[in-house]
C-alpha cells in the first residue's frame, strides 16, 4: 500500500509543487528577459520545463546557472533579468517585485489532484503538508482502533463465560467513537483548507 498508493500520491504532489514553482518563474511576464522557451529561475535539469515530463521533476529541480555563482552565474541577474548581458541600475526593484508577486499569486495548480481553486506557492505547500498530517492522524487512529479491537477480541477468545452481547455493545461503542473522531478530523481539515484559501 505504501509503495503502490501512498508513495505514488505523495510523489505526484511533490512534483506538482515543483511544477508550480518552475512555471511561476518561467513566465516572461515575470522576467521580461526570458523568451518563450527559456528556463526561468528554477529549471528542469538546466532546461525549460516540459509539462509532458512532470514525473520526477522534484528530483531534477535546479537553480538556473545564470544566477548561481558556483556555476559561473551572477546574482545581479535576479535584479536585472536572467538573460541580461550587463548589470542594470542597482536600485531597480521591479524584477524582484515581479518574482515576489509570482510567488504569492494565487494560481490553479497544473497537476497533483488539488481541488479547491487557486493557491499561492506557500498555500500549496501548506495544503500538501496539511493533507499529509491529516493522513498521518487518521492512520494513527486506525492503528489505535485496530490495536484496541485486537486486544478486545483476544480477551474475548480467552475468557470463559463472557457475555457476548455486552462485549459486542462495547465494541460497537468503540467503533462509534472512532467514527466520530474521524468525522471531527475531517471537519477540522476542511476548516483549515478553507482558512488557507482565504
């Protein structure tokens, strides 16, 4: 289940976050020095992102060499544009403001199975981590319920003269408590998602 379902879903969501990050900064409206096929601030192994090749993007995500001093780039390109040949005025904040605006713009994710409309990048990351936390809590409750059920059934098996009707009633009460807790967690998750979308 972990390898075939949970890990696959988690990988899709992480790749969707990487896609969202890359596409936000690959837009020529954000950085006018970029042509339509140029990679942005974050690249897919140094190149532009191809939407048809999203699987595994999070592992291929790289900082554009044009701004990475370890790769011969210059940090002033964050201020003046990735494809700019020479530094511009030091006090020009327009591209940095564009980058900040792109980071905080509410966009509909291109993949990952997210529902509920548009997200800022921090909001998208928060939605994924909230989903993981909720799944973890549900799994812990299921484990707790299964453990309690196993203990109860084991005690019933070894007990003599046990009133089965009373034991079944107790087990049903445990199941009802579990269902009520699960509904409460779902309601809290829905409220958190609503708050995050505001």
